[in-house]
C-alpha cells in the first residue's frame, strides 16, 4: 500500500510531473505517502523576477544597499516619527555632525528623504512616495515580507 520515494522522485512530484512510474526505492525509509512528502518538503515559493524586471531588480538592490548601512537605517527610523533638523539627528545618534550630514546626503540623493530650509536650519523628513514605491517593489520580489 505504501511506497517509498527517492529525492529525485519527490522533486518530480513537487514539480507536478506525475507521468512517471513510481518505483519502490530504498533511499528514504521514513517517508511513506505523498502527504508525508508534502509535509517534509514544502514547496518553495517562486521568485517573481522575470527577464523584463531587470531594471526593477537593480532599483531594489540599490535601495537595499542604501539602507544596509546601520546609521542610515537609524536615521530613517528617527525621521519616521517626525521631521527633524540636522542638529537633532546628530545629537540623537551621538555621531559627529559631518558624518550625519554625509549619510543624509546619501539618503537625499537616493530620494528617500526630502529637505527644506528654515532660516539657517535644514529640516529633513521621509519621502513617503519613494518609500511606498520601494515597499511595493520589495513585496513584488520577496513575497514573504
């Protein structure tokens, strides 16, 4: 009643290629039914990348490289609460002002934040439109998120 399947046969079952003969194998002695196979080897989610999505994939990779720097990510988290000037940001992060300005320039050049001047102060805030764009792109390429 029960058949034992090899790993190759399991991959064919998962791929939906049912037009092959199942032979009794001795490779796997603990798996006895197709239901057990499905439980032990869950189906991998497919990547939604295609040949035409190369530009979008490059955009997502650039976005991930920008936010991979811990200080930039911390700046984005701090700006998520409300808009702040540079003096607030560097004091909150406990970093030198020139380093914070360098990271703010990188975030601004990429379009993740926008700035405005109030007298001598420069006020920064998150660019919601750009953040939403990259959130959608990430969910397209990585549906697990």
